[in-house]
């Protein structure tokens, strides 16, 4: 009886460790190789050093500079500062050195058309971005293309609303943020 119990305990421990290892791998696995590549231009294409960028929110909406910083860092740029700037209607990218190509790379990464050369040797950066009211962050690639973003172990994915089947008024089987009913 004791040997059987030990054997069963070993099997249970191996299954639990395997479940934890599978969960860890599922969280860090990025999917196909194409989904891990950056969407915008890389900052290291001009030289061996990274482009130093300052991002200022002049659009008046909270979180704009933070969103732009995330995009730029994801594209390989070195954002050394982000914060608030003077209010602007349209976005502009300033080249702070004589290398305007770096400012054009940053502008392309954020979808900004206006690039101005205003060198300032007192600043320890290459580019200043001032976001205007019209600027919108780039939509996340993974969020739009991955329809089933729930973890493999979450049983709620089996209870999703079926197409063409209206939900009953007294019952809700999914979280409000996970179903596709258009926010109704």
C-alpha cells in the first residue's frame, strides 16, 4: 500500500510541476517569429548608437506621451524623457542635432509628417517630439489579430457566447471585456 501511495504521489507531483512549467512557457511564448518583430523602423539603422528621444504631450489628453514612449521603445529608440509640453493642434518632430534622418525615423515610427531642424547643443538628445491633439497611438498588432487571448488553463473560454445566440437577460457567462457584443 505504501509503494502505491508513493507512486501516486510522484505522478501527482510530476503533473503539478508540468502544469506550472507549461503555464510559464505559455506566458513567455510569443507565437510565430513574425509576431515578435518590431512594426516600425529600427533606430539603429543609421549608426551603431541608439537615437535619444524626448517625448512631450502637447495634445491635452492624458497618457499620450506614455503611449508614444511605449511605441518608440518598442521600435528600438531610446526615450530619455517624456512629459508635458506646450499645447499644439498638430504634432511635430524637432531634430536637435544636424542628423535630420534620425528625426525622420522617429516621425515615421509615430506617423507624424512634420519634421523641423532646430539644433540645440545644450540638450543631450537627438530628437524632440511634441504630440498634438490629432495624434493617435498605433493599434497593437497582437490585440487585433489574436481573437482568443485567454490563457490555456482558463475554462471561461469554453463558455463564450455563440454567434447568433442572444444571451439570456438573467445570465452572463463571460466577463464584460471578453465578449464581442459591441459594448452593448
